[in-house]
């Protein structure tokens, strides 16, 4: 048994120090591979936007998931930034995926392990495949120096969380990893007031984009006032830059309302959400199984309207996130010139 354990350890050591193929690994002992495009952009101070991979493997079926992944990357490029989709493949974290890697993730679907912070070490050690959630994507983005991450929505405090302690690791990650997350807020299946309160406890700057109200993913309005407001990509860049220069060591949440033309179906979706919540209670579906059940059931009840809205808001977030990344790159370039 000891010999077997030593063999596995030797294999792991060989794995995490590979020869350089397909990307830069400087500073990580070969543990992380950065695509050549992303590596070059970072070295030149260009705008880069991190993207998660859970939406590819667990968000929707093949081939729609692959199409959306490519469309979101295209939106980032069209707005002047370099996309860096992040995932763990055969035990190696990749920052920036090739078309072939995107397709592999899309085809594997839910066979790929949904990977949050707690799962990273095990997925790497066992040479597994991991689709990164918000928390894991933030970690790898921060490691390689990507300041902005775009997603659909973040997790939060679940309803009755004061009893169940069911609180997403996304919130604690925002409290300790200095990456700005562009999202559409949190879904109304969660306890939004407690989520905002928890983020305050974590010391996270929460700003609503172009509104005073914190958005609720499928709808523009949640009934909760946002702690602060930003109106332009330049506003966002200034906040991110100040957070970095002050070394506050916390993330930033920029909550972007769903595009108005897609929020029209919000009432239909909200009604479906309430029905799905009731069904989950009746079937005693709780914990990690609850959110996937609710999202799938809501999509069924709305005839696909919730999925269409989800895709629309992710693309909108990608557009704004890329413009924020460009504004931040310009701001930092001007600052460095002023210091010369």
C-alpha cells in the first residue's frame, strides 16, 4: 500500500511540473497553464476577462452550451478584451481554453466535476476534470493577475439560511480574493437581503451598475437598495484600481441588471420560481441538489424563457465586463506613465 501511495505521489509530482506546451507556466512550477494569448495580454498590460466553465458543463445541454461559450468569448473580444475561460483538465488548471478544450468540456457536460475552492486540491491531485464555479474561477484569476471576472449570477445565502447555514462559498471568496466580479446579482430563490448583509460582513464593496437597486438576476428589481452605484466602465475601473492600490484584499461585486427587453418575462419566471420552490419542499430536495433542480424546473415551467434570459444577461455582463477591463487597462497605463 505504501508503495502504491509513493507511486501516486511520484506521478503527481511529474504531472505538476510538465514541460511547457500550449501556454505559460511561469511562477507556478508548472501547476497552472496559461494560454499564449492570455499570457501575452497580461504581460503587456492589456485587458483580460476571466470566465467560468461551470456554465459550459452544467448550465445547459450540448451543443447549445458550446455555442454559448463561444458567443460569450466573442462578446468579450468584440468589446476590446481577451477572454480567459478557466477549467481544470486532467488535473491541470488552465487559464484560457482552446476551441478543442471548450468542446471537450461541453461534450462531457455533467461528468465534469463542479469545482469550488474546497474541491480544487482533490481534483488536481486525482488528475480529474473540473468546471470552475465562481469561487474557483476567482482564485485562479487572482493567481495569474486577472482583475475582472464575468459570470451570470453569484450564489448567496439560501432562504432559511439562519437555520441551515447554507451559504455559498462565493460570498466568502469575495471577502478574501481581490477580483472584481461582474454579475446580474443573485437569483430570487435566495435570500437577497441576507446575502447583501453577509457581503457587508465580509467587507465586500457591492455596487449596482446604472441603478440604485440591487438586481435579482431575472428581474431588474429586488426591492433592496444597493450600497453604492457606478454608471460607467470608467467608474468601475476607478473603484477596482482604488481597491488594488489600497491593498484591501477583498473582491468587488458589480451587479448589472438584466437587459430591459429580457426582463419583461420576469414576472413569468418569478411565478415559476415560486412554484419550483414549493415542489422542492414537497420532494424534500435540499442542499446542493436544490439549485440545479430549481433552475431546471423553472426552465421547464417557462418553456425555455428562463434559459433565454440567462444567456442574454451573461452576454450583457460580458460586454460590460470587457469594457470595464479596457477602462482599467487604460487607467493603469496612464498611471504608470505619470510615475515615470
